[in-house]
C-alpha cells in the first residue's frame, strides 16, 4: 500500500481499552434513555421506547467508529512521515487535522495526521485512503442509500424519509449534491449488466431445447426539460425533448425476465452507440431475437445494426392506432362503418395482406381534406413498414407483437420520477436520474456505485496531475 513509515504494526485484536471506551459511550446513552423510560407516572408503549432509541442512538453510536478506528488504525494516527500518494516523496506530518464522519451510525469525530507535498501541491491523509473516507461529510454508506432514496422520491421526501427511518437528517442541498456526484459517474458500462450476468439470466430462463425469445424494444418518450439558468432570476422556457431508450428482456416460461433498460435524452448517434454496447453483451446465438418498435426509422437502423439476426416486428398497437385514425376521420368516430372497416383492415394485416389494405385505401373516396391526408399518411406508413407486418406468423412462432414491455419500463423508469407535474429537468440532471433509475431496475446499482467510489476516492488534485 506504500505506507512505509508506520510506527507500529496493526493491532490484531481488540484491546480492553476499546471495549471500555465503548462501554462508556453506552453508559452515557443509558443515562439519557433510562430516566425517560422510568419516569414517574408514565408507562411508555413499545413504539415510544423504540422511537426514543432511534432518536438518541446516533449521538452515541456515531462515537463508536472513532473508538474502533483509534484502536484498529492506531499506527496511522502516530505516523510522523508518509509518502506523497502521487510522487512518492516522503514528507513530515504538518498537523493533526480533524474530520467529522457521518455514517449510518451517526456522527463521530476523528483527528488524523495531515501531510502536504509542495511539489505536487497535494494535501493527504494516509488514514483516509486506508479507510476509504469520503471528502464529503456524509460517508459512502450514507451516500449510497441516500442516492437510492432520491432516485425513488423527490429530494425533499427522501430527506424526510431518511430522517424518519434513521434518526438523522440530511439537507436537501446535500442530497442533491450527492445525487449529482453519483449520477455524473453512472455510466452505461456499469448500468447494463455484464455479459456473464446476462448469460446467467438467459440460461436460467432456458428450460427446453428451444432457444428462448429475446425481445429488443425501442422507443422515444418526451421529457420536460429546461435550460440551465442563473440561480436567481427568470429561467429560459422549458421544452420537451425526446428520451430515447430500449429495453431488452426474455420471454421466459413464467413471464418476462428483465435483462437491461437504458433511457437517455440524447441524439440518434448516441442511442446507436449505446444500443450496440448492450448488443455486444448478449450471447445472441443462444436466443431467438425479436425487434419491436413503431415506425421511426432511427430506431430500426440501430436495432438491425446491433442485432442483424433479429426478426423485425412493427409494434401492433402503434400500427392499430394509425388504422383507427383513418376509420375515425373517414367514417366518423364510433360509427358502425368505422368499426367494420378497422376490423377488416386489422384482420388483413394479421394475415400479412398489407398490399390488399393499401389497395383498398387507394380506392377509398376521401370524405374531406383531412380524411385525404390521413389516408395518404397511412398508405405511406404501411408501404414503409410492410416487411415488418406479419402478426399471425409472429404469434405462431411465439414472438410478441406489441411492446407492452417497453411501455411499462418507460412508465416505471421515467414517468414515476421525472414526469411529475411542474417538474422541468435540466437535461444533464434528468439524464443522471434516468441512469440511476435504470441501474436500480437492472440490478446494477452496486456496480454503478462502486465505479463512483473509485473516482470519488481519488483526490481531485491527483486526477488533475494524471491528466497532464
Ligand atoms: Zn508529491
């Protein structure tokens, strides 16, 4: 580890001193708690007693950790010389520097030797490196849980919930800042499960000699965004931007087995790059692949590039919506004629008789200008997508025809947290929120947090020096 100037070897066993110090803390705690429980004329309920303990334990248990650190890491506290973590040059201790540590156990304080390398302009404390102490006041265990909570509910709500469940309060500002820091380091490399993990999930879902069907569904959804404005004063107007996303899942014997979701407000090229990364993690020869989407060209181009063997299926529900629109404009909403025409057209499409539907549309006498326009649009849509319309044989082969799967993912990932009334997101923050929520949904949040931890624990100055 490079700490060559240690005064002593590490303590291998707890000494009586640590035990006594902790007993002392416990006694102080009991001095607070017992009089309240045994006061005259009041018989506290179980809930009242438990709440009292939750409320008071932070003050005392927070001090346990400094005691344990002093005992286990005493050799770091007595260190007189330590090498610079960047250039390796030895420096003499400058001072003892104090640090407040907020963990899930509460708040404690430690003093540890502080060193400075003039050549690198870098301050360092070897103890912080050994213990993975965060430069923030709240430590990594708190950061990890607080970020997860903020991904589920508003920052204000997460502060309240956290306080209620743990007995300690984190400010909105601190929650925001932590979330942004973790979100900034959340990358698709960690958000999408590894190839090993995906392969394991596929193997678990394969129960016969048939390869299971893997569905890749893509679509776009509009997100309320706003430009990054000045802290005070009027912000620019909000706008709706498209979050492009995909969901990859298996049709398992017992239902859908989720593999990966990814959504970002981004352009088409970035979407393509991200989808191809996900595609590279799928053992494609072990599955039969169904590609599902609406008529948008950008999405088909990239799905075909990532999954060249995929069976293209035009999302049935999107397709039916277009058919209904013509029925309504041409024959009137809810009329018998409209219903009959729609049913006939859909049945033909089921049997892949796209040409006949197009022929019928061409022979139609448009009722008015808007009907003429809708008919023209539908003809174009069907011509453009005819290769992807074969619902009956999809059904026979066990393939899905509609992407209910991605719509439910969208609702869960984006809408429940991002589309709250009156919430307009700065694009970068909205994307950070989407990445963290995808990670939670994909089961990869621990990996995402580990990556953040690695970056976060490297002092900013060292990152600057390395980038030179
Ligand atoms: Zn140095």
